[in-house]
C-alpha cells in the first residue's frame, strides 16, 4: 500500500513538473486586465500596473514595474498614446525582448478599432490631444468585444497548446457581453439625446454607443484644469440646455463639478473610470454599474 501511495505521489510530482507554466502577463490598466482574465482563466497570471483610481495618462512608474515587465511573457497595453508618458521608460529599463514592438508578447489593443477624435492637427495649443485619436475606447462594450478577440488571438499564438481553451473563453465572454449590451441599450434608450457634463473627454465611445451627448467638459482643453471663465460658460450651457447631471471621476478634483452643480441644480454623479472594487471588479460589472448609475441619475433629473 505504501509502495502504491509512493508511486502515486511520484507520478503526481512528475505531472506537475511537466505541466506548462501559466503565461506571465502584465496589463497596463484594470479594464484590459479584467478582459484578459476572462480569456486566460487559470492559464495566465495577470499583473496590473495602473490602479482603478489612477489616471491612466499619468501612472506613477514604480521600480517594481520594471521587474514585473522584465519577467513577463506578454504586455497588454491600450496604445493610441494612452501610456506614452510613463510606459516607454519602464520598457527600456526592463530590457525584455519578448515585449519589443512587433513581437508576439506585445499586445496592443487599439489595433483594429476605429478611433474617435482624431485631430486634423495636433499641437500643444490644443491641450493634451492624442494624434491617433481618443484612447478611452474600452468604454464601448462593442470595442470590449474586439479587445477580447485581440487578447485571445495573442494568447493562442503564445500558448498554442491551450488555444481551444482561450477560444472557448472568448466565446463565453462575448456572448455574455452581447446579452448585457442589449440590456444596457434598453435601460438608456429613454434618455437618448440627453446631455451629460464630464470633466475630461473620457466617454465619447460610451456616449456614441448609447445615444448620449457627453461633449461638454469642465476642462477647457484636454489636460488643462478648469478656469473660472470656462466654468461660467459651462454653467450657461447647462442652464440653456437644461443639463442636470455632471460626471466626476476618482482621480480629478470634485470641486469644479460641485461648483457647476450648485449653480445649476444639477447632480454630481461619481462614476468609476475603470473596473475595481467589490461592486465592479469585472469589466462587465463595471459597465453595468456605469449604465445603471447613469440611468438612475438621468431619470431622477
């Protein structure tokens, strides 16, 4: 009996030793990390660099990030210049050839998407514009669908032995996302054409998908803090158009939103810019929270 038990333990140890290691993946933002987990399951280990409450344009580049990138099999990034201010120095320090541009381990998620807000001419006088277009495309669930496909295809190339596993997870995720998208469209349909004020031009893809107007900003130009003169103009626009909802995000000052809300009788709605926390840890949960919160605020206004 002991000999049988010993033989079984040896066989188990050999099997574990020969089992393929999980892909070590680094994602720049929580939304991309969440989708990657849906596709990769237990076959991937995901490290996220940006916190859910952190502006993805201005992530603090910690020395520990260099170590994580050095050991990674793959990097998932938003691209479209979203991480331009902080990711390149980290990659230079990591010296990981797997993550070099054009390599299978470099997964750039904006590829294959039609980006909004591509400027005719980008210069510093226009604020912090992105030459390739607005990089906050994951707020549209149909773009989330495409992101999942991009990640799944990359995982299949990196780990072909598990390709069927990744493809099956992709199908399940896309089916769940399609069903939720129909539900979200029904919830927001009564508010089609309604205005919502935002601090930064973060939600154009979401607005286009659900028929909202989120094109008046507390920033006078992208990346430029609100000025009294600009807020005065925003208040006038809100009064003229009867706008009663102002969206605030975790990493911006709430003071400007509260100011214009006080002067117009509007509601300040705090919306998470990324998945994270108990209520919205997964990508689908995050979008569900955003949709339901907006529908409630618009209904009450």
